[in-house]
């Protein structure tokens, strides 16, 4: 019953946005369904994968599939590297290797996360490629409605002939609830702005992301899952 209440609360959060925006079905509003899965191989090693689908309900569709290997150096510092494939009837296919560094900190009940991601974008039918840096700082705090988070994510092209260029920026606000054991539901509102070289706003869109995070811990049949006992 508690899980059901949390889901209703999260959906209410989304409904408020829909009711207060009379252009929610416009083509610059995109629904983003996103499933994340973390498969624990050991105490420090895991395979992180996700599948995402975006649609504006007017013909735009985009699918993405990503998987990578993550190593937890500590409870607060993680390294990850992997590959993403992106395609859709209205988007250019793309293969995107990526590398992550994730740092987490906490002050009392407030959590801070900093993720730095380097990406190499290779496009189908095009010999050009991009080297892109993404920086995603965020802050989250538990409330009676769930864990409320706020973050930004600028995208910077590093191999532009004129030097590093800010190409887009996201602002994200969301609410996260534990709905079942190792499964979390997050509803996010994302404002995304794309910039030309003169830094004027080229395009602005709103994304509604329904995000599921799921951690799988296989049977602990070996000592890989055991923490070292410092007392020994």
C-alpha cells in the first residue's frame, strides 16, 4: 500500500505540470521513457545498462541502448565506461562510446552528485565525429513526497574548430520513490536549450521523463560480494 501511495504521489507531480501547461502536447514537448538496470557482478563491479524511448506523439521517435562496466572505487567514487547506440525514424543513427566519473557526497540529509562524462559521437553516413563533455551536478533532499532533486547538465563540444563550444544545456527537477525492493521510480521535468555559436537560444523543449532504476543482485555464491572484514 505504501508503494502505491508513492506512485500516486509521483504521478500527481507529473499531473500538476500537465495541467499548468496548456501546450503540453506541442511538438517541443517530448515524453521520455527510460529504464536503468544495474547488474552487480561483485561488491565493486557491476554492469550498468539502460533502454530509452522518446516521442513527441507527432512522429518524432528516438531509441537508445547503452551498456557499460562500472567500478566502485569507494561508496562515493565510481568509474564507468561503455557504449551507446541511438537510432530512430527521424534521427541519425549514432554510436557513442562514453566514459564516466561519478562523485557523491552528503551533508546531513542533503546529497550532492557530480558526474563528468566524456563522449565520442560517430554518426551513420557521416565521416565527421564529435568529442563531447557533459557535466551533471545535482542536489537531492528527502521529503514527504519522495526524494526531490535539482540539477543541470551543460553539453560542450571539445573538437569544434573554434574551440570548445556550449551546444546545449539541461535543467532537471524530479521526484524519486522506492516502489519495490531494489526498484525506484523517478519522474522528471527537463528543460533543454540548444545554442548556436553566438549563444542565443536556438531551440527550447520540455521533456517529461519517466525513469525506472532497478538493481539486480544475483545469488551470492562466492566471496566477490563480501566486504573485507578489517577486524581480521
